[in-house]
C-alpha cells in the first residue's frame, strides 16, 4: 500500500480515508448493544478484526425481513385484510400494531438477542 502525504504548515500528514462502513439500522444497533453488554469477548474480537459493522448490517437486514414476513403471515392468520381496513380503519390499525409488535418481539428474540 502506497501512502501519499500532504503538507500542512511544517508537517507532512498522510492522506488517509476511513473505509466505507455500511449503514446500521435499529436492529443492528440493538445487536451491537447486546453484544457489548452480554458477549463482550465476541464484540471486541469482531470490532478488532473489522467484521463488526458488516455483521451488524447483515443482522439488521435479516431481522427487518423476518419482521415483514412474520407480520404478513400473522395478519393473514388473524384475518386482517384490506376489506377490514376499508370497513373499520381504527380496528385494523390496532390489530396491525399488535401484530407488528408481536412479530418484532419474535424476530428480536430469534436473531438479535442470541
């Protein structure tokens, strides 16, 4: 790796840039906190090897997909349809909020808090 330098005042400073890190969403941040508090050895190892951010991005993506799949499956099982939404919007919102919370709790237990 060749390093180039720039002059600032009397000093030569290296032209370094940080590597692009993936964006980590809600579930990735929850995983980071869980690892930091409960699995500190694993957290430190991944952090030092540079694999932590990629792991967190992957957990975030997988968990978000799992929440969406579970929400759709549970809504279908409960009979929450677009017809219900048109007929009784407040009931539909309440049911969907409950279903979404249940799906998120299951997905967190499965992929984030393990």
